[in-house]
C-alpha cells in the first residue's frame, strides 16, 4: 500500500504474512536518514516528527520526475521504494532462512 508494506509466503498452499522485526504484520513505508544512516519501517516512523529527513507517502510519486531531498542528497521515488523493498526482503530472508530471488509485487489501485 501507499502507507504500509507487507510480505507473505506460501506455506502449505496458504499465504502467511511474515512478521517484521517488531512483530507486526505490516511495515510502515517510511525511510529516514540521520547522520548518513538509513532507517526503514517502524524505527523511521517513530522519529518522523523530530527528523525532517523522514520520507513518507513516496509511493504516490512513483513514475514522476519528483525528487526527494534528505541530508543534502536527492532521491527518486523509485530509489526510496527500493529501500523499503530491500528492507522487507531482508527480514523475509531471515524468516525463511534462504535467499529470496523471485517475488510478486502488487500495487494498490
């Protein structure tokens, strides 16, 4: 979704949502930069009010020429979305105990 992201796997023919590192079923689609360190998900969302380098609702700008600036660097919506996908891929791989090489990505209407 535009606000949250979720990852699931088929187990025994049934979809199972993989919990994020905080145990939630969904991960906020939020990326923050602080002292050149990248934060994604719940951690990024929690400090959004106090950190002006927090990026939210980026998916609404996919496919446009919109640029996002954080800590003096410019990012495209696709780059920020890739950071979110890399993050959820990482915890999916931790859950599965193997590398994820293929995925189906759905986009809300």
